[in-house]
């Protein structure tokens, strides 16, 4: 039995650490190519927690797709990756400056994930569906199918990105993910869904989902469920690159739940793991 099945993106990240760009000119920095994408990031971190992990995603028939597959399998992830002969592996350009980041996404083959790429029943102790699937017309049907076909104790959904969530529509997202038992969001995404901030946003989302978690960056995270509300402070770290920190948070949170840990223990471990990733320039374990 798979512990965690992830349905999401497997991409190539191009990460650039540099000062502000000069229009029409050059700046010096560091540029690295590495496997990434929300689905792949969560899968890699969950495997590092000792879980049996399977990733459902779509990649191109190219060197980037092979790199992503080999990197995941080297970390013990079962790769249920469909190879798309008609589109390249998606690429994400990440520009990091001063502890913050901006991204440009070309989802490529990931935007063509379809219900036919998924099993009729996605069986695992937990299933995580990336919101990125819902926000692209080409992969929305696959995201909806994953939510419907999941057979798991915990069905989690990640809100992924506030601009695309806002464009998709809060009510539309809440309706589409109504079957989920766990919602994972950052503060800006939670605000889009609730018109509230921090703990208040978590409380409102906790009325719709069995467990709602709102990541608050350097302030920690808030959690709300029918039984309790929690606000855990962050571990103080010097941020180097926040890329992938939220994905590592998700993996650590779900891994703790699957090991039988309490919600409080899961939140604390998730905050510690996410902070550790943000303090490094590498997004994977």
C-alpha cells in the first residue's frame, strides 16, 4: 500500500540568485538547473521522511524529463510519469533576491495531464492534489478527476499560488475541492479564499475542511479543525531561497499524520522542515 500518492507537476527549475535585473543589461549571479515542480518537490521530501510515495505527473520525451524521473527514483519515489511526445517537460524560472522570489512558469507537458493518465482509483493512505492542475484549462479535468478518484484516509489539496487562485475564483475552488479533508495554503492564498488573514483565515477554512493549515512565513503557521485551533511560531532562520519550502512543509505535515502523530506535532515538524529548506539554496533533500 502506498503511503502517499501525489498528483501534480514534475518540472525543471532554473533558479537564478541575483541582484535586481537591469533592463537591457547584465548582472552577475548564480544559475542552477534542478528537478522541481510542486508535485515532485512534495514527493521527494515525503520519501525522505521514509514514506512509500508515488507521483502521478506528465513530462516530455526529453533530457529534462529523464532528469526529473531519475532524480525522483534515486530518492525512492515510484514515478507514475506519463511521457508526452508532443510537449516538452515544463520549466520554471525562479528569480531569487533578498530572501524573496518571483517565478515564470512554462508548464509544458504538465499542462496536458489528463484523467486518462490517472488510475481509476488512486489508492493510498494519503493523496495530495496540487492546485496548479486546477488552474490550467489543459489539466483541470485531471485535477478534478484526482479529487474524485482518490481513495485515502487523508485527501489533501494545496492552493499553490495566489494569483492563479484569484483568477480561478474562490468559490469555484472551494466547490471543486469540497471532497478534500486537508487544505494547505499560505497566508495570501488563504486571504483570497476567505477575505481574512492568519488565524482568522484558518478558522474560516476549518469550517469547510476537516483540517485547514495556513502557512504564515516567518510567523509560523496556523491550523484549525473541529477539535482545536493552533498557532505555532516559526523557527528563526536566515532565508536564502524560499523555493520549495512550502512543499517540504506539506510533505512533513502529512508524513507526521501518517505516522500517527498529533496535529500539533505535525504542524511543528512541518514548520521546522520548511524553515530548514528556506535557509538553503537547494529545494530537495
